[in-house]
C-alpha cells in the first residue's frame, strides 16, 4: 500500500512535528521568575521542561507557577526567584514517539494544546500541536468534499 493510499488517520505524525530547534523550552533548574518571563514574553501558556540530557522532565505553565505560589501561602512576586521550575512543573506529562499514527496523536491531543515528541531514549525531538492536527483534518475533509463534488459533476454529465 502506497503512502497516498493510507487514510489520514493511519499516517505517521513525523511530517507534522515542530522540531526542537523551533520550540521554546525551559530548564528544570531555572527560577520560576525566569520561566514566567519566558512564558509571558513568548505568549505561551505552557512549554516543555528539558534537562541537560535533552530529556523531557515535565511541562510548566503559568497556571503551574501561580498554583505553586498560592499553595505556598506566601504569594509575593519577588519570591519567584527563590524557587525552581522543578518545584512547580507538571511531572505527570505524557509524550509520544514520532512514528505514532495520526489517530492516536489526535486522541492524545484532544485535551491539551501540544504534546512533546520523544525518541526511544526519552530525548526531546519537538512537539506536535493540536492546531497542526486540526489544520490537517480540515484540509483532509475539504479535499474529500472537493473530490466528491467533482465525482457528482461527472455523474451528472454522463446521465
């Protein structure tokens, strides 16, 4: 079976991955202040946390930082520099392999804006975003609709 014969939902996600070089990440040892500045300046709600060995340690979000500070019962902005990303990040993250199929990735991304992509050694390769998947789904159904219209037009000319 040729690649073009595969349904969109059976194809690998590898061509859709945003490479690690294009992804904003933070380090687990960074201060919460630095992470919050990166999140705010870049306009992201959440980014992957990557260690010195390029492994995904978790994800950090503005909400994680605010929740951490609120739970410390002493929320003062100057204290953000006293804590590290590893203290507030979400360690219960998931990641998928680049050879995962579209339907699996689609299911995983239903409730999140992106998912980290890792290799077999848990090394960070990039991310897959829900937006990219939704654009592909839209493109797929638009193409299917156009092909259906052409087919109907052909049938109308032959009858």
